[in-house]
C-alpha cells in the first residue's frame, strides 16, 4: 500500500469526526511519514513500522474516549455504529457541559424530532390523495398496500434526514467543544 492510499484509508476510518479533526490527524501522520522518508527509509518499511490502520484508528478513538470495534458488517450496520458513537460522544460532551449548555442541546434535539414530525405532513396529504383515487376500487388490500408504501417511504426519508441533520449538528457541537 502506498502512502496516499494509506492516508486516505486512515481518513475514511475516522470519518465520524469533524473534517478539520480528520485533516489534523492525517497531516500529523503525513508529517511523521515525511520525516521518516527524509531519513532515507522506504514507504513500505515506514508503513509497516507505523502499524496497521486499525491500530492508528484505535488510538484516535481512545484519545476521544470512544470504542472502536472494527467489524466487516454491512454499510447499514456501520452507519448505526457511527450513530451510536455520535450518541456516546454527545453524552460525553453533555457530562462536561453546564446546565445551560445541556438545555440548549436538549432543545436542539427536540427541534430536530419536531422537524421530522412536520415532514410527515406532505406524506399524509399524498396518502389521502391516493385514497381518493383508489376509493373506486372495491379491493381493500390495495388501499392497505398504498398506506403501507407511504409509511415505508416516510420512514426511510425520515431516517435519512434525521441522520444527515444529526451528523451536521454533531460536527458543529464537536467544533464548539
């Protein structure tokens, strides 16, 4: 593995952290590799000497008081693991904050949940419009399938929106830390 791929893989593995923190850690590692190259060592030897990416990522997670359990699970499982790591980090931040700052975090989370509830309104309108179109069909299972489809679409969109907003909010919270 060459230096660039090594650094990119390392950055990808610490993707739950803010972009600035990721860049800081990658630059530190790049400088360390650069110094060793100036000493006359080969890239392959340096990478072997520094250690595996998993070992480096483990150190970064430990520095931030997070658990790092690398598993070869699917994307969905890894996404949920990142979400749980974010929740643990938020709890860690809240344990160090004042009551006023914690109250603001709770209000922000409440507003996020309220926003996800408001997203439901267009789905209710579309569902009811579909009901009026399907009323002339005497088979009730079609209407039930329409309701089920709309609920699944809402759940998927709500989860995606919730996680994406939570990630951005978490990055802002982490930068204030």
